[in-house]
């Protein structure tokens, strides 16, 4: 990156020199460095435990259920009398999943053999280390996860052989795991993994405990489903939440706070649709229809995001980084899924 950018910088500097003074040259050189915005500090409450030398943390959730994080991604596993049940295998944690399982199994004197792997959904960033557990592992997932993984044909993510459509209760080594699918949300195949005897719900890519969602509502395919998901999660009894991202576990308060954040964005979007005047954008750009659309819709999402950023800065980490992106995607859903603000030509 640095090497590649050097000739460009020299070239610009050179041209600036030819054009005139040293002052111009200095200014040009300085301006070629990327201008990086500053953001609000990350609240301490958003951060999790320190990682070990190998770059992971493994901790007990409850009894024989453990979670592993590299600070950005999360995986979990259950040690049972029949072996280990792994819940997701993010490639960023990769071989550290094996190390974490070995560490816990050795400490507790139980089997470290991974016998089952449950996919939360088909995405590579949560399942891309699945191939590390290739031999003799039963892979379990939603029927749509199987269809999508067969479609994507990624050797890192073998498709699950055992599938279910709406509900499936597993009992492995005397431990219960209830799987449920309530329709699409973040992805078409994203499931709820409830461990009733461990007071835990795993639901990935919906709520990032302590943090705002990343780009466009956690890169969500179905915004109405995504917005409903926290309420569905809260119907279950549980104390511990495994959201799949960032460095700490979640609580019911985290899920409730996220639900409020999304509701605030949706309300603010409706208000912005009602109040931002599209006229100046279309007048200015004339026949360039896309420039008018961009100017107007960016203005609506920025107006919608502003009060939400103000409310959640210091509450949810990176609210000032990604709320505008999420507001844009919620706005598109409110316009296109719900038809809000849609006008029929007279
Ligand atoms: Zn995903």
C-alpha cells in the first residue's frame, strides 16, 4: 500500500512544483495523506476481557457452555459426555477455536473431540473455519443454510447434512439445544439457538452488545425481519446473549437497548421523509436523475441519523461511525417494503 502510493505522491508533488511555489508543493504533499476523521471514544462498557498471547479469550458462559472471542468475532462450544458441540466457526478465530476447546477440555478432564457443528447462518465470516473440523463432524443448520452453502460451493464451509425447517430440538450428551427459524432477518437462514439449561440465547449478526450495527444494519438483507428479531429473542427466557460480534457477551438490557436504537432510527427516518424537501436536489441536477436521487436520499438519511447519533454517542460504541449507514438502509426499507412516502402521480 505504502509503496504503491509513493509514485503517486511524488507525481503530484512534482506537478505542484511545476505550477509554482514551494508552499503549493508542501500543501499538496500534506493533502495527499488520507484525512482520517476522529470519532467519539469507545465506552468502557462496550469492551470485553483481554485476549491471551495467541489472540483469543475463552470463558465460561454457564456450566459447560463456553464462548471464544478474538475481540471482533465470537464462537461458542458446549462440552458434553459425548464430545464437543461447536456453535459457529469464524475464520478470524480459526485455529484458536481448537486451542480454546483443548484448553477447556484439558482443564475439565473431558473429551476435546468436536462431534457437532451448528451453523447460525451461511455467511463465511461466521462459518469459514468449519473445514478445520472436517472428519466425523455432524454439521447441523437450517435448510436454507444448506441450499446457500451448496450454491456457494466454498470448501471452507461444507453444507450441513442435518437440517430443519422451523424448529428442531437437539439432545447431545444430555444437553438440550433448541433451534428455531422465524423467517429471514440479517440473512434468509439466520436461526435462534437457545440453550435453556444454560440460560443462553445465541443469535448472530442482529445485536452487537455495546456497539452500533456495522454498515447498513449489520449488512442486513431483510430490515423488517431484522427489526423484529430482538423482540423474538426476548420472548425466550435467558440471561446470557451470544451475538457473534465484538468482545463481550450480551445481556437482556443490551438487546432491549438495540431494539430502542433501531426504533429511534425508524421514527427519525419517517420524520426525515416527511420534512426533507427533494426539490433543490432535482432542480440542481436536472437530467442527471441519479444525482438528484443521491442528493435527496443522502440528505434524508443524514437528517434521520443526526438525532440518533446524538442520543447514542457514549451509549453504543461507534454510533457516530455507522448510524448514517444504518439509517440509509432503514429508510430504503421504510420506502420500499412499507411504501411510506410513496406518491402516485396525479
Ligand atoms: Zn452474517
